[in-house]
């Protein structure tokens, strides 16, 4: 049986707290994005989740 653990440890493995992670592609679903990761120290696979919020808009002004 696999138990799902959640912990606030951005950039670190949930199980061993190592920052020696290999990240996969970013995935997005609505206002949540996440990265899958593999820990190079303990072998754990997990995900880092983030809330997406609007920051600002930009535009390039035409040059003459």
C-alpha cells in the first residue's frame, strides 16, 4: 500500500528532504501547476504543486 504524504518543502524531497532532485515537465490544470520529480538520494518520486496567480501584463511599443 502506498501512502500519499504532503509536506511544505519546496525544492526538496518529501521523504528525505534532499534537494538533489531531477524534475520532469511542468503540467498545468486550471490554476494549479506541478512538476514531477525523482529524488537522486532516496529514489522517491513525487510532485511539487504551485498555485497560479496573475502578476502583470506587458506590451512592446512600436518603434518609429
